[in-house]
C-alpha cells in the first residue's frame, strides 16, 4: 500500500530509490540544484543504469550545469514542468520536495511513496505520465548507449592455428606437411613449385634457375599478373625465387573469421593468376 511521507521520510526514501536503482532511474524536478549528499549518490550510480534527468526551469547557473553534465545521465528540458517525481524500476515518490538542501532544512514537505508490486495501477499511471513528459521534452543531452559486443582478442598464434587448419583441410590431397606451425605443400600448384606460409599470408617457392624465374616474373608483370589482388601486397622476389603474398598495410580485423576469409580470398586470387604463367 502507498505510504505518506514527511520531510525526513521523503529524504530517506529518495536515497533508497537512488541506491536501489538497478535498471533505470528518473529524477523529475523543476530546479537543478543538488544537495551534496544527493549529488554524490547520483554520481556513484552504476553506469549501466539508464538515468534520466528532467527539469523545467531555465535559471540554471553555470556551476549547477557543470555538475549536471558530469553525471552519466540523459538530460531533458520540459517547459513549465513543476512536478517532483523520483522513480526507479520498482518504486516511486511523488512529492513537493526539490533536490537541493534548502527544501530539506527549511520547508515542510509532503509526499506519497508507492511501488510497482503493491500499487501497480498508480505506478503504471506514473510511468505513463513520465513517458508523455519525455516525448514532449527538449533533448539537452541524450546518451547513446548501444550494446557493445565484446570482440574476442586473438594473437598471431591463434590465427596461425586456424589458418593451418584451413590449409590442411583444403589441400590434404597435395600431401601438406606441418613443421613447427609452418606448412609445406610440395609440387603445388605446379610440379616445380612448393607452397609454404613461412612469410606473410603464403609464399610459393619456384624450383627453377634464377635467370628463368627472372624472365617469368618480367613476363608476368608485362601481362599484368597479380593486379587483381589490389587488396594485398604481392612480391616476386629475387634472388630467392619466391612469390610472396602479404596483408595490405594498415588493414585491421575484428575477428579471426574475418582475417581467415581475407587470407582465403588472397590465396585463391594468386592461384588463379599462377595458372596463367607457363612454368
């Protein structure tokens, strides 16, 4: 059942409403002037509580405005607002008391305390009235609080394991060999080439004399080979006779899956390009 509150009762129950807020808190008051105790309670609230502060008088000095903006709250202004209401997800107070200490110390105040559990109808009507005020109020500051999905952080070793697992499953017919987390696929994609992951995403070792490889690389560049791989870095290095595929500079990945897809795409592009070279 609803309870009648005197001045001290309002002050005590307001503290409880703030302290017990787990999901949401509404502070509705004409004047944004805080007692020290109330301000400290509001400032120490958990950041995951959806906190709305609605006021209705514009005579807000710079000090009070600065204090208000330090709170993790949504701020709304509703012209001609004179109501005083304090509500969390379970309990509400409708009363005559403002937040500042002058009311607590010098005025006789009255209020009514009611709860969602014991006074469901009154509580719901109060919530509905608050929603009407919110809908017609002016946004001063509304916090955007999207649900953040924590991305799993992963190391290079984590990715290496996944990458090797993919290569093993994709090229098991080619006789893939793993040595100390490095893979070797012999005679692939041509009889005179070996594929490894010693450097970068992947590399192909060409088992031909350097002068032959030089002619092949010059021919490849003349024909525009590897230009389709614009999202990657591709090098045909001498005198090591290797074609190396690297990540593009500055690229970032949010997950192992996104990096795996990127590397798979790059490898497939290189394999398609290598088919055009007569080794």
